[in-house]
């Protein structure tokens, strides 16, 4: 579960499960990568963010619950 960001004049970027995003005041998008790198994108620069189910703002993704249920103990 990750998320994809599309931009006004740049190619889209795909982010992984361990990356996080937040929507801040005035349309600023904050992206924190698993490497610790943080980016702040102003509203005019990014167009959309599409997240996989379960990858909520401020958190990271992970295996879907049905995948966790099948892990042997």
C-alpha cells in the first residue's frame, strides 16, 4: 500500500508503504519518505494524491488485514 502523486509540470511519483503524506494548511502536501527525507509541496505544484486503501494521511501503509490473517504463527 503506497500512494501516487501527480504534478502540474513533472512526472508522477510513486511512494511506498513506509512513506507518509499529510495535507497541511493552504494546500501544502508534506511527504515523509522512509529514508527520513521530507518534502513540502505547494498547492500549485501538485495536482492529486491517490493512496491505496488503508494508507491514511499521517500514517504508513502495510499489509492488508486479509494478508495478516494468513501469516502462520
